[in-house]
């Protein structure tokens, strides 16, 4: 299936995020554990269905969050830990 790479996790701020999708757009969101969206990135230009970028969560408080990626048939949620 389609996979998503996300590292380092735990992180102090910068994370590398990459995934593939058959779609040309993606919505990347970071939620707190209550489900509230605290970061939202609308990426509308996936080159060849590939996303490869850095996510900066250094401004967030220490704790556990959920990263959600939705793009075409890809829908992934991953817990991330901010140190």
C-alpha cells in the first residue's frame, strides 16, 4: 500500500514528511489529543503525486499530537511526540 515516512519522532521541532498519492493535492493537519486542529497545511501542488518536505512544529508545546495526512485515497494518522 501507500506509505508515509515521518522522522525523527519524537522531535524537538523539524520533522521530515514524505508520502505518495495519486492525487495532486493533500491536506496535512496536526491535531491535539482532543481532536482540535492546531496546524493546517493545504498543499495543492504535489509533483507527480509525491510530497517531500519539512514540517516545523517547534512552536508547539511539548506533548503528544496527531499528524493527519489526507490525499486522494491516502488517509493516514500518526502520533507524533514533541520534546
